[in-house]
């Protein structure tokens, strides 16, 4: 077990999107699997072909539970940066 590295960089390169499903019109939000695959390919899986969908060669799916590890470590990286900036600001005010 190792801690996720470069989490903030990965998260900063993710793009949150919204869409309406063609079938049923339900509104949804998430990420584009093909974009996540470029950042962290182990999080994306190829699903089976599906007769009711437009994906003739199968479809990609994101294991959203895996994104939490990146989010947690990215928040921790940001916290360190914020703390350092707060210290710098306090020193400048002196």
C-alpha cells in the first residue's frame, strides 16, 4: 500500500461534466472516462457491448470509488500549501 502521489495535479486535470442521457433524458454529472483514462488508466474499465446503447465496441466506465483517494490526497496537498501561505502572510505582517 502506498499513498497516492501527484494527487493535486491529477485532480486539477480532471474535468467535471454534466449531461442529459439520450435514453430517458435523465440529468447526470460525473467525469469523461476517456479523459480519466489519460490521467489514471487503472480507474477506467471497459464494459461489455450493450444492445440498447450507441456503443458498438463496448463502453468505458469509471470506478468512482477510486477517485476518493485522489480527492483526499489533493485536499491534504492544498492544506499544506494554504498553511505555508498563511505563515508567509503572518511573517509579512510582522
